[in-house]
C-alpha cells in the first residue's frame, strides 16, 4: 500500500507543472482524499487513488490501475484543479481560495459550503501540507503577534487508525472541549491511536489532540470527525451539557485534548501554554462558529474527562478545580488579546 510523503506529493504535482499555490492545494487534496495512498479505494469501489477519482466523474473511462498510477491521475486532475484555481482568483484570503478550489475540483459531499465537513477536513490538511524545504504558503495569515493564531503552525499531524474514530459528527455541532491525561508519553499516545485495539479488554479509542510536556502538539483526528474519548456517561456526571444533550454521545459534541503525563503530574509551563492556546483557537474557530447555541468560555464548556465519567476517570486529567478554573480564565484572556 504505497503512501506518498508530502515531499513526494509536491515533487509529483510540480513535475506535472502545478504553479506555486496551486501545488499546495493539490497536495492537500490528496491528503484529504486518500491520506497520500495511491491504492486507496472508496465509495464502494467507485473512487480510486490519490484524489479518489470516481468512475462516473473525472475517472470516467480510466481503469483502476490507471487511477492508482500517480502520474496518470495527476495528468487528469491537474487541469480540473487549475480551472477551479483560476475561477477563485478574486478571493484574497489564500486559505479560502485554496478551500474553494478543492471543493470545486473534487466536488465532495457538501461542496457548496466552506463550512462543510469536507471543507474543514481539507483546511486542516492544507495547514500541514508544507514540504521539508518550505515553498508552500503558511496557513491562514496569522494575526500579527497572536499567540493563539500561531498554534496551527505548531501541529504535527499523526493521524489515527481508521477504526479508532468515526467520520463526521452525525450533524451534531461541537460545543465543548474536554481535557484528558494520557497516563503515558506522547510517543506512546502516537502509537496507541495508530494501531488496532483488538487485544483483550481494549476498545477503539482516540482523541483529537495531545500536548506534550515540552509543548509539542500532535493531532490525530480531524475536528470535523468524532474521536472516541468521552463517550461513557457514568452516574454522578457533573457536566451540565450532558442533560442538555440527553441521549447524545458526548463524543459528538466535544473536542478532546490529551496531555502527556500521569494523573497528579505537575503541568509544565510549555504544556500549559500550548494547551491554553489550542483551547482558545478551538473556541474561536471551531466552537463559536459551529452553530451550537450558548457556547461560552466557562466551566460548562471546558470540561475534565472526570466530569463525564466520574467512576472510571475521576483522576482525568488529575488537575484540581483551581487549575481548571485557571485554564478557563487563561483561555478567556487569550481570546481578549
């Protein structure tokens, strides 16, 4: 199952003549559609290859082998992306132009909306699709001096084993952030979320992010998708949103952040800085504009895992209430800067 790296994808599309800016879009599209897997097959066998070329769309008349071939596929897809890129030339914001180009060229479900699941998924890939030597533009232009906006330049996307998360959120809007402790190392989290959980006593699990003790930031699941981190509501749960979302799996309305370490560990300054800036960014770009009502930077919307599962996860993340309140206040201050 050949998977091309970001550098290999850039080399491919540039060799076929993709111009600056457009090359970034086409690479991000490959990451969004197939994860860079040339042999990827979807839509019940109808969509194949890096850009999931459909046998009734841009892949019409091509064999499966031709659509799996990176050069053949790129030769067909490049003109489609070029047309969409040129049609979006009047859009000043590079991220919005890139997203509109992807939606118009690939036509995924919900392609009409820049807020669709597909659009959000693409934008997250666009932000990380930077070749080793540079040359692709930054993510959305950061606000000058904004520590919150710079957080997305710091993400390392690790991905997740397919069975450990679910695509989409079943139409439910995210409205809260849940804080966790990993009970292990950052490297351990990377490996755990990227393998099948089929050992005795295991079940599929994941989180959207993990913050390392040195401030490293890894992402596993797209925020438009459902991680398996907070789904077990136990007797004694104190999160008010559980009652407001009665009967709805909390994983559908939350974004989860793991923290390297063990319950009771002191939170390093670097870890605290990354965690609060990430939480602030998520409120600004994922929660306030999600369509959920009543979202606010408060203790009802920044939760401990223990607020949902107090029997089995009482010590998650292991921070006392004063620390959690300080986290809430720090996030509010960052958003006010």
